[in-house]
């Protein structure tokens, strides 16, 4: 299993044609603050699946918190904006970060099978995906965020506060969590649909 190498002192790095990784996008204290937000957990849904959650159980098992774009949470959106700017948007035409953001929680047995973020025609304006590691990697086993790469997937570093931004068409997954709980912040950056 390969991993993108990160620069020292939190510098960004990129796998050729793949994700841009920034190891210290959020501090440990900020990640803890995000996990303690007074927003209720709800069962996660697949994109475009607003009613029948149970049909998604073979594709994704997780819970989520939705973070609205309000004054209280502007700092989170701004931080993600710095990642987008630092990645030079991976050369894509972009307009905005989609609201709401999500904090995803994968408990033992939780996963999100291989997918991309633009398969549903309703979401062709998604240009970039963002994931930020919120959990201490020593508190869970499994649950790696991976990009499809033959013969071995590419795993994003599990460092707390590590962020990755990637083209929404890249196939990725959250591998099953064997024990413990893995939490991450996820977002999409929107723009004109790819042609």
C-alpha cells in the first residue's frame, strides 16, 4: 500500500496526477473542537439519496454531522479555502466550497465502498473532493482513506489534521474500520461541469 509523501513542516505534496496532501491543515486542538461540535449525528446518506437510507448499507455505513455556512463555522470554510488555493485547484475551473460540510463517523464495521464523487448526474458540478483526518490514528484500526491505483491503493496519511484535496472523478474509498472509530471532515469544491 503506497502513500503520498508529505513535505516537512506541513508542506503540501502531490502524487502525480493525484491528490494534494497537507499534513497540518488543522491543529490537533482544532480537530478536537470539530469533533465536539454541538451538532447531532444522523445516519449518513449517499449523494442524491435523501429518503431511503437503508438501501445504501451495502455501499456506505457511517453517521454524519452537517456544518452549515454560518458565522460560527466560517473559519472552517476559510481553512479549506486555503487548501484549495494552495493546490491551485489542481488546474480546474472552480467557483465555491459546497455547504454544508460533513463530519463523517465510521464506527467498527463502517466503510464507504469504491466510488467517485461525480457518478450521480445531479453532482456533475463537483470538481474537487476534500477529506481531513480528525481522529487520532492510534484509536482505530483499518478505515484508511484510499485512492484506487493498480495494483495497490494509495492511502492518505492518518495524521490528525492532515487534509487531502483531489479531483472529484478519482475513485476512492474508506476501507472498513476493524476496531475503534474514525472521523473525518469532508467537502466538495464546485465549478462548471467537466466536459
